[in-house]
C-alpha cells in the first residue's frame, strides 16, 4: 500500500513497507511544515525538482542523517556531492529503474538560474524538472514548479497517471485554472494540490480547484500539512 504524506508546500513523502522517498523536503523555514526535520524517521531516496531553497530545503542534512541517495539533475547533484551527499545524477527526459520503481524526469517550465539564497555554497544554475514515478504499483506525477504546457498529455500515454501533485499557488507556478487545465491533459485519477498558501503571494482557493477537478470526474484530495492518504 502507498502512503503519501504532505509536509506543506511541495514536500511529499511516499512510503510503503519497503521504501521511503521524499520529494522536495523543505521543512526548516517552511511556515506550513507540521514537523521538524528530525521527525523524518527514514528516507532511502530524496528527489529534488530544482535548486530553489523552497525545494532543496533540508536535503543535505536529511541525506547525511539517513544515508539517502539524492536524485536530481546533473548540475544539482554535483553541488550536493561536493557537500558529501550520495547522489544519482539524471537529466530531463531520462528515466532509470530504482529499487522503489522507475523514475522519469519530466520537463517543467520554470527558472533556476543559480543563487546564493541558501546558506552555504551558492546553488549552480540548474534545469527545473518534474517527476513521473512508479511507486507501490501506482504512477505518481509531481509537477515541480511549472507553468501549464500541453505536452503534459504525453505523460499519461504510456500508463495512466494515478496521482498528480500539482502546484496551484499562482505567481511562481500554475494557478488554480491552469492546474485544473493541466489535469485535462494528464487525466490523472486523483489530484493533490501543492505549492500554495505557504506565503501571502501564493494564496489559492483550494475549494475552487477541487470543484474544477471533480467536474472532470476525477478525485481531488486536499491534504493539510502533516496529513496523509493511503491508496
Ligand atoms: Ni522554484
Ligand atoms: Mn517553489
């Protein structure tokens, strides 16, 4: 059984009886984080969509504590490896069979031009991505930070997407209307809204999103930070 836990913003944990995978573990400094990084008990793999601080988050500390392997784009993994973290570099469009299942790096329309916003060494320029992964017999799409793009329809061609985690906060990413339109392309069975209400600038009407997804005949699971769904 898959357990999907939401830690606020874009931070998602996937676990089953064998594996725990964290995506974009922004806990420290996340106003919505329901836990402290120390409360994460295990993670085999950490997947990072891009190098902005609200996605990279606690990756280095968590990876060191749990001996996790961090999967991200080549530029970002070089930066992480230099800090003593075990990494698996990939690039957009590529896929690889990991112990938890197959992972593909999908395009994301966003920027990440390098910055010194995090403590420690400056993050190099890196290409933002999303993740399409097989985990616990489910196909899960985490869009990362992205605008709407019509090639999202390609993501469900090979296998239907069971769960799509879509940013709805607007300003930096898709808003409610574009995220709902995204699922017209994806046709995911279930949507989970992410990347909203963390700060004033990304306040979103989550009920409006839920209404639009349900109008498509699909499910929308709104998780408060700290809540999980088992599927
Ligand atoms: Ni970003
Ligand atoms: Mn972001």
